[in-house]
């Protein structure tokens, strides 16, 4: 009995990782917005450890999805590059701030949990907005993209938008591990209106790999990874 009870938490971690990895692989959404709350509220992991651990977890799950999508030639690498140009430097700046303040301090823990709650609400709003506002628009955009050139579909409304919004997502992801999924997809829908939805999901998964890897390794160097 004792050995069975001791094995239960490990099995629960494996099951949670499998379920979230499956959702991320199919949609690009769900890594931080599902796994971090599960770690905190179900497994009782401290917020800074849950966030750092989830970031490294997300890097490897999204890496597998990226390889699969790259083989299908769905990843628009120019879009990925623009997002990374904003998100990765923002992640490094956020890690420097966490190192300066101390990730386990009461002030930072409160900041993380408050920001996490706001990010989860923003994620829910982003998913609802995507469903309500873009269902009809995406059909027209995908038809236009199939008739037009692939290069035109990867042109943003303005070159600075993916960099600036990538920086916002990079900061949010580093502090909460949430934002590279549903919020990232919504940003891509807004900034690249002619990009077909499968390529938007592919771009969202691919740019999150360097972002979550940098942020996750940074948290690991601060001792914020279990």
C-alpha cells in the first residue's frame, strides 16, 4: 500500500504532462495556462517553482511539435524571427529583474500569482475573441492566401508590431509561463491577417521554443525549477 501511494504523485505528473502535451501539439495552446495552475493548485508546488518548471516543460513539448510542423513545411520562419526579436530580449531582461529581486521573495511571489491570474483571464478573453471575431474572417483570409503569394501572407501590418507584441509576450511568459499560446495566436491573427490558421498555429508553437527555453534555463539558473 505504501509503495502504491508513493507512486501515485509520479503517475499523476506523467498523466498531466501527457494531457497538456497532447493539447499543445494539436493547438499550440494550453502549456502555461493549463500546466502552471495544475502544478500550483493540484500538486501544491510553489508559484516560482511551478512557473520555472513549466517553462522548461513547455520548451520540450513545443520543440516536438515544431519538428513535426517543420517537416510539413507549415512554419513561417520569417514570422518566428520577428516574434523572437522581441520576446527573447524581453525574457532576458525579465530574468535579470527576477535575479535582482529574488524569485522566492514574498514580493515576487505575490507579483507572480497576481500576474498569473491576470494572464489567465487575458488568455480566456483572447480565446473567446478569436472564436467570436475571427471565425468568418479567417475563412475569407485563408481563401485569399491560397490564391495569393505565400510571401504576402507573412507580411505584418507593420514591421514593428510583431517585435513589440513579442516583447510583451516574452515578459508575460517569463513571469507567469502563460501567454505564448492563446495570446500568441491572437496576436498573430491580428498582426498577420492573411496568414492561414494552420501556419499561425505553427508559428505560435515554433517561436515559443526559444522563448520558453531561454526563460526556463534562466529560471533554472535562479533555482526556480523542480
